[in-house]
C-alpha cells in the first residue's frame, strides 16, 4: 500500500493535526506532556471559604484540570498482523516501552493487554490475546514482541470480530476505570465479521464501556466506507487517518491522550446551605480544563455557625478525589452575662460577632429590670453596628452605688432585629454585687506566751484583723520553776485586701504567722527542752463552695529540731504529744472551729504553768466573704 506523509483528521473526534505534529516534533514518546502544559489533575481552588449572612448568596468560579490520560486506564493494543503491516508493527515494537512509560507516568494505575487479528477464514482463528490485562510492563512488551506480520492476501480482515471478542470477555477489564482498545491496521474489516455486524460490535463495545482509538496506517482502508470511524464516534473514541508506518507509535499515544472525558459533579451540603454548580457537565479532551461556576445560598433562618458543602467532580461518572470543600461562616451575634461590683460605676456587656464579616452588621438592644430597678441602674436602648471585620462591641450601663446592705441584684439587656448576621445569644444578665460585707476577718499572732507573759504579739485586739508586725531579737521569761529563753522572735498579721469596703472576692484573706530562731525551756532541774527554728501560720481565705464564697481555714507549723535533756528527738510536721516527767509536750497542734483556726507550734503543759510558742490565729466574725 502507498502511504501519505501526513495524518488527516476530518472529524472533530479525530486527533488534532497541529497538536500531533507539535507532540511529534517535541519528542512525544520521551516527553509525553510538556512541563508547562497543565496543572496537576484536580479541582482548583480545592478549598473556598466565604462569610455570608442568613439569606446571603455567593457565586464561585472553579476549574477542573482533567488528567492528560483518562484515569485508571485499561488499554488493549490490537494489531492487524497481516503481511502488509510489518513496518508499522516494527515501529510499535521499537517504541512500546516509551508508550507504556508515558501512560504510566500520567496514570500510575494503568494496565495493558495485547491482542492481534487477521482474516478468520484465511488465517484461523483470526484473533489472539497475546497478553492478558496486567501492570507488568515487561510482560506487555513481550506480548507486543510476539506480533509477526504475515499471511493475508485479500483486502478485508476481521477487525470487527476482534473488537467484539474484546468487548465480550476476551480480556477482563477492571471496574471503575477507562476501557480503551487501540486498533491499528491498513485494511477494512469483513462485515459481518465472524458473524458479528458492525452494529452488533458497536452495541457490544458500548455495553462494555469500551472506547476505541483507531489508527489507519498510511492510505490504508481501515476506514473504508466510514466503517471504523463509525465505531470510534459511537464509543467516544478517536480516529487517526493517514498515519505513516514509522509514526504509528506516536499516533497511538496521541490518540489515547485525545480521548474526551466528561466531567460531572455530586454535591453534599449541610442543612442551611444549597449549592447549584453550572453547567451540569462538560466534555473536554483529556488534559484540558473544564470550567464551572457554583452559586451557594444560605437559608434566611440559618443559625450562626460554620457549614460546609463538598463538590466531588467525577470523570466519566467515577470519583477520583477531585473534591472541592466550600466552608461558609454565618456570623452569630452574642451578648454575655456579667457580674459587677456595686461600686464600679458601670456595667459593660460584651457583644461579639463569631467571625469577622466583610459587610456591616447591626443589632438593636434594650435594657430590662430584674431584681434591680430604676434606683439601681440607668436603663436605655440603642443600635450597635459592627464595621466590616470588626468582632467586638460593648453596651455600657451606669449603675448606682447605694449604701443599702442588700442582696445581689440583677437586670438584663436584650438584642433584637439583627442585620447581616444571625442572633446566637440575644439575652444577658448583669449581677450587681452588693459591696457591704456581712462580717469581718479576725487574726492574731504570738511568738511566746508564758503564763500570760507575752513577747512579740501582732494585732493584739484580734478582732478585727489588721496588718501588724512585732519583733524582738531575744528574751528570757520566768514563771516559778519554768524559764524560757528565745532568740529571733517575730509575729505578723496581714489582711487582703486592705480596703475591706470592696466587694468580697475569692482570695480575700486574713493571715497570721509567728517565728522563733531558737528556744530553750528549763523546768527546775528536771527537764531541759531545746528547739530549733519554729514557724507557725494560720489563715482564713474566701473560697468558692456549694453555697458561694465562704471562709476556708488552714493552719500549719514546723519545728526544725528538738532535744530533750540533750537527746535528739525526731519529729515531723504532724501533731505529736510527748509525755514528760513534769507534764506533756504538744507539737504542731491545729484547732479548727466554725469561726476560725488556731495553730500552736509548741505547748508545754505542766502542773505549775503553761508555755505556748508560735501561736497563729485566723478566723472571722459573721461572713466577710459575702456582701
């Protein structure tokens, strides 16, 4: 047969002459897709975020970058192996590895099969599967290498029969992929072919979802009477005409890349959103872009929050993960409860917008009485406006600092008529905390007390507690047979806050403490007691409990060392009683009552007199933690 030196493409589903020429000039097989040709397959942008009010709408443009080779392809190479096809077969054999590499680079999941056909009557059986579908490229090349040109002699072959066999089970195609048969030859097929008419072959190919790429070698008659073009058109394939024998491999790859794909979409949205992509579908050549636009609508009664739509763009009805996520923030307006001291002068309600909005947002407000009335605050109403991207506002209400000892009182502010946002929490309550305490703290600290003789006592009145400190470098006290000598005596008391006219708060407290560096006690000639550093602390602290703020008491003391009649006694921080010949020695005792705590580091109890060292007291009269 004679062959022309150019390919022809008289039909829109034939490969573009210009594109094929450019691909061949650029070295198609070694670089099937130029570096600057297209973006990676997928949807762009893949993630979009919008902030819209209830009832709002937005239109978003996007493009689907289709793959250069249809996704997940199963490709069968089908050759006419009669005698006139020797040069074309040699060209495919020589370049088969590069065809496989080019397709697998674009679609790593690609699999391939190999088959050949002749005239059933002249060269039975007329159709052979040389390699079943596989990803093993060496096996595929071996199958192609098994092709041998020979036989023939008449004009018509049985290509239609070969296509029918492939469509009806000769090769087992995978599910969910693109099924392609690439047939190349130079002679028309018998019709019917081994009992199968062209119409039956087309129906079988369509039923199997197989697309046909046909390469007419030279000026051969593969498309005589429009036979093979009818097949490629009906199956959504590609027909390449007048292909020189030494360019068949280029044409095969170009034909695979010229197959059209149809892009459709599936949409899932959260309840307040609806999404309408347009158009419903686009059909483009593999590797081309498919543009879409979508309009998202937010229900008019949507609550504030974050919602999503997912659009899955399908290639030929199959999902390949080309998913766009649309996130819509519907701003929500909230106002928050607060507590304020009666003496603060104003109550400032915080009003927030959940997310910045690109548009102005407004809401009306008004105060309402509760247990607090007109004598306790100055009511009002107005409009709050958030400028674009602003998220924080406040409503300031004047309050009255009266002198009445009363329970805490409340009033409210309500929001209404939002514009540009939803109303998430439209009511808040202000609690005015009465600033007159119900009681006072008490406290006192004493370093040393021998039978009423006191050294270093802080806040001697005890009630109420007050900041005070007393210190003495050393002192010796006597009472009958008992003598106490001490050094580094100090005592202190501390009240927090200093101004007890402020509203009670967690952490308000009274603390007392006493310390001595060293102490020696002698009782006649019977007992000598030597003590190291003595430290004692007591506290009454306002803490939150089931009934609100109330005083919580704590006491602790430490004694660094103890000797009795020269013998060292090991002691801990817990309470201990040591019997003595003259009485008993009590260490680290804590006495807690309903109104306070007393911590005593050392108590010597004798028949003649008592010695108390390191005493700290803290407590209260009524409840200073409440107003």
